């Protein structure tokens, strides 16, 4: 798992998110409670607006280590993004219901 985590981190630093996610997921399969893996994978998922997946990972990370601050901050960011997305969806739905004048 350590090697997979290192490879994922390298891909993440290179901006190769797809590969980084793949390697973090493989590392997580071996160490499902590793808070660093969970937080780093969640960060990548947030960037791809895969918020529900990220929130699940962050909730798990917080349960594993409540003293680790990074998952709390990331979870707050993901929740804010969810609220904004819902607001924009609602606004767009209201706007599409109006008649052109």
C-alpha cells in the first residue's frame, strides 16, 4: 500500500488526476482506514466535483482519526460546493420556467 500511495502522490503532483485516483483507490483497497489515503483521494474527487464520493471518504477519515484536521476542512469545502451547486440548479430551473418576453 505504501508504494501505491507514493505513486498516487506522484501522479497527483504531476496533475494526472485520473492515474492518481486509480492508485489511491488501489491503496485504499489494501488500507481502507488510512486517513492520508482517504483525504488525498477525497481531494481529487472534490476537484472533479464528485462530492458525494468525497464526503463518504471524508466522513470515514474523520471517524478513524478525529484529531486529523485536513478531512474536516475538505468536508466543509465539499459541503459548500454542494450547496452552491444546488442553488445554481434551483436558479436555473426557475429561470427555464419563465416565458421569454
